[in-house]
C-alpha cells in the first residue's frame, strides 16, 4: 500500500511539473540578455586597420524593441491546413482564411459550408447569431481583413456573403488536487465570414476572433496577445476545414449508395407500345456496353445493324455445375429458350437519357410481359452493369 501511495505521489508531482511548463517560453538560462555589449575594436591612428571578413557579419539594423528572454514567444507559426478536397489557402496572408472550390455538383457550395459551420457550433454547444445574409460586398475587403459589417457594405454585383457570430466559448484551468480552484478562465467569441464568388463555384471562409475575456490571479483582461489571437483563429478554422472534409466524405458515400441502390432498369413500353425494358442510360453508351452483357449471359452476337441499333444474337443456356457455385463462378441464367433473338435499342425521347430494349424472338414477336417479369432479376442486374463499373 505504501508503494502505491509513493507512485501516486510521483505521478502527481510529474503532472504538476508538466502543467507548470510554459510552451511559449524557451527553457534554460536567460543570462545572455544581461551581458554587456563588447566595445568596438579601436585601432591606433598610426596602425593599419586589419582586414575583416564579412562572411558572418550580422547587421545591427534590427528591431531593438522586440521581446527578449522570457518575453519571447518561441512557438512555431500556426498554419491553415487545407485538408478538405479542393481547398486552398491565400498566399502570404496572416489572417485565418481559406477558399473552397466546388466538389459536389448538386449542392450549393455557400449553403453547404454555412451548414457545416452551424453544425460545428451546435456540436460545440455554442449558440450563434446570423448577422447578415446575401450581402453584396467587395472581394478585396474580405481578403484584406474587414472585421465589421460597416466595412463590408461596399457593393459588388453577384457576390454573396453570410456572416455568423458565435456566442462565448469558455475554458477553465483548475489548480489543486482534492479541493480545486479556477486558476485561469478564458472566454472567446468568433465571427465566421463566408463569401461566394458570382459564379458560385468558389467560397471563402474567414474566422475572426472578435471578443476575448481572461481572468487569472493577476486580474482580468480583454486584450489578447496578437500571436495567441492568430493561433486561436487558425485553430478554429482548421477545425471547420476538417468538418467540411468529413461532410464531403459523408455526402459522397450517400451518393454512392444512392447510385448503387438506384433502379436503372424497369419494365415499360417502347414507342411502338410493345413491352420492353427501359434503361437509365443514353442510347450510344448502352449500345457500346451491350456486348459485355451478351458475353456474360450466354448470348452470341451473329450480326448487328448499327444504324437501326439492332443486335442479332443466338442464345444457348450456359452449363453450370455444383463446382461453379462452390467457387463462386456461377452466373445467373436467363430463363428463355435456346434460339435466336433480336435486341432492338431505341431512345425514349429527345433528351437521350433513357433507352428502351425490346427483345424479339426468331418469329419477330416481342417477349411477353410475363416473360419480361420472369427474367427481370437477371436482366436488371446485367443491364445495370453493376459488376462491371
């Protein structure tokens, strides 16, 4: 029991030591800042000045008012991470802004990004205010860093914006073990500015920290260090970029499932009011893919008429064995007689989005509705080309 208490004490001490480390500050001695500057070398008037190499010359024309020692922030600069598809950063820009280019064609990009911002705020359990919608503004004002609605009131035709302001994000640092006290309390509010170009295919998202409150043992403050402010803005922007990327993936998965479950083949009628299959595919595309269907389902092409879009085929029911089912090589068999058939393709209308496939027997009679329904499960899968594309 005493060993366990000893280990717990060591763990508590190590955590206390880690918590006291200031990641903004270099570790070690800062005695260098108290060292006096050496005097310039004085050359007597009767002597020649020695030759000096300038290979390692350091100019004195620097900012002498900058922080030194413990006051110097040594953290690496924060970066905007364009991990979402078709996202890009503004070069040479210190503000937290990113551009998204359209990825999902059937979605309004501005509305898509705006929804992601609102969902992220909801996930963070932070309320928000919708300040302004569809305001026409100049593109340059947003990029240069306009922070108020007044600054973004210059009109430019076709450009749309949406501005959202969050409520307070709160964070606290507790001190103590059994009895804890709040050692540090921070609260921040953000503004999210979205801007869509006139063509709607590019949208920028900019994050600005607009309010700050901090309370610690030294008192309260409403002023944030510029470096901390920039890091907070870019951290929030990176969180939103990751959320956009996740939503892209979710939407693309839903689109793939929709296409996979979509009924591409139905039973209908051709322009002659004969029973036929209706395929959700253009005439030329379906014509070019039909040989794949024939080869896999026991049909042999004997002739064709490309002008009238007719395939003349012979059908021989494929032979299957128990080994085919064991090895997974069995192919669904179309339940029709072994004879010659004609597959006649024709567009449904002028849009060329759908094609009818009418199957005629050797005597010129189209297959009946009962026959089409009987073989539909195999035909539907085959003419959807699900196992090919």
